[in-house]
């Protein structure tokens, strides 16, 4: 997978559950945002993803480790003038 750009407010805007990409152990993995909490340090996402061991994991990750998959990102359209 390529590098993704997290949006620290993304976690607060997505409907639950939502398909996301999560950074775990230095790798971006496909997963699901299934919950969220706002803490003093910012948004925390409750995510599920499959680990290298093939087992599904549920974890709490800071918003800067959660991004939209490329296929779900809005595309920018050039304005015709």
C-alpha cells in the first residue's frame, strides 16, 4: 500500500462503521472504524483490522493513524471556466 494522509478530524465525521486504513506496526492495513471517543489529546478511533497472524484485532488508535482508503477519498474536479 502507498502512503496515506490522515485527517485528525476524519474520525469525528465518518459514519459508523466505516471502511478505513489504519497504521499498525509501521504498516497501513485495511480496517473498519467501529467507534470513537474524544479525549483531551484529540480523537481516538476504535478500529478492527486483520493482523499478520490472520487474527482480527480491535484496537484504540489516535486519529493521526487512521485514513480513508484511496477508493473512498473525494476526488478534486477541475473547474471549467
